[in-house]
């Protein structure tokens, strides 16, 4: 059993290889839950792709997929050169 955790501000992201689905879904669902529960507020910056990948010990493409899906669903926005932020309501 391998579990890795990352905690930006007050949000804890935990990745486990015992989960049946893909790792990006674990990351996506935990970030989404933090947004919906208002642990992450509109305008809050998310960790960079590389730093989150390093901290969770996963590939950058895994984080990118989670962020891309959250962005396409309107929960976060990527501002080129500045990072990813929780979208304004």
C-alpha cells in the first residue's frame, strides 16, 4: 500500500494505489471537494503542476489531466505564466 499526501494551505490531497480508479481522478475529486466545501476559495492559487507532482510522487501529466478536467468543468482557471486559480463563481 502506497499513500502519498500533499497539503496546500488547509487542503490535504492523499493519493493511494489501493484506489480502483486512476490517480488523476483521486486528485481531481479531492480538489473539487475542497472547492465545493469552500476550503479553497475563488481566487486561491493551486500548487504548480511540477510541485504537486513532486510532492505526490506522480507524473506531471497526471496532475495536468486533473487540472485540465477541472478547468473544462469551470472550477479552476489557468492564467498563462501565473498559474492555476480557483475560478470565480
